[in-house]
């Protein structure tokens, strides 16, 4: 028997996440401009390990917590849609990863050594998320 709490904990459907991305991302690009490599693609995937390995059912310890990442090699923002909780979460995630497209990836290794809380790129990305309410009512 399927329980309501299990359905609610599943996250948003891929289609719902895609609809929100399609609605807000053009406005984010208009407001923030293009990244260093132009406008990134946003793609949805079900799992970070499956994406990295190419094995569709691959899972790992961060499968349920990985939300998104930006690949500077392909200029792609990957959103792991099963881990998106609601519209705010999706918008914050897009803003966070889009901020990374404006940063110099050559500095990533140096900044990672400072730890997540002190990493200047992550601080800027977390600050970018604070503007999520600007995009909640975009039609």
C-alpha cells in the first residue's frame, strides 16, 4: 500500500522541475547576464553517481543529498530532480549554480582547500540564492 507520506517525500516530478526551470531561467539569465562560457544548459538527472558513471541504476552515499552541480567542461548545470523539495528549492539551486558559471573554475581547487563555509565561490553562490523571491511569480 502506498502511503501519502511516502508520496510527499519523493520530491517533485521531473516534469514539474523542468517546468519551473523553463519558467524562471530565462529571467535569471536576463537579470544576471551570461556566464563566462555563455548561457549554460540546464539538464535534469536522477542521480549524481548514475550521471558520473553512466550506469543508470548506480547509487552512492550522496545520492539522496546531491542537489545540483555545474560542469565547467560542458557549461551544463545538472539538477538532481528527485532531491528538489519545492519551487523555492529549485530557484535557489538554479541561482546558486548559475553564480558558479560567472566564476573562474581555475580557482576552484585553491578555494576548496579553504572549506565549503570559507570558499569565496560558495559564499557568492549562497548569497545569489537570497534573490529567489524575485523569481517566484515569473510567468
